C-alpha cells in the first residue's frame, strides 16, 4: 500500500469518526428529551369513543389495551386499569393531559397523564 492510499484511507476513517462524534453531541445538545417526546405524544392524542373490549397485549409487556368502538386501540396505564371497563366511554381532547371516563353518561373519573410521569 502506498503512502497516498494510506493517507486517503486514514483520512476517510478520521472524517467518519468526527462525523459520528459530532452527530452524538448534536443529538444531546439539540434533540428533545424522552420526557418531552412523551409529553408531546400525550398532548397530540385525541379520541372519544366507547370501550368495546379489553385485552392484554403480551408482545407489548402485557399492556392492557382498550379497543374503542371507532377501532382505536388505547394503551391503558397500569394505575388506570381498575377505572376503565367495557361499556365506559373515554374522552381525550388534543392539547390536554386529562382523560375523562364516562359511565352511563356521567363522569366516572378524570385521570391526568402527568400523574404517570416519573418524578
């Protein structure tokens, strides 16, 4: 291998390492934290429908899923499982952290997504 080809090879490797390290630090400095991503996802969620069925999704850490009448599959947090039953209506407005659970056209419970975040 000639000096020129070694120089090109080492330069290409060095540039690749610099780009990877730069990307890593860029991600740390400018990307959203996991908590911010979760909050944005929770705020963007919106639905209003009746619970048709409930099941546990074994492939997703045995998470309880509520299948709503409109076909939406809602993942229920563990601490909310006793509050949601078949026949209840769930209402979540976009831009809100509140999930309202109705039973027989009356408010059964109101739960807040912020109560599920680690403190």
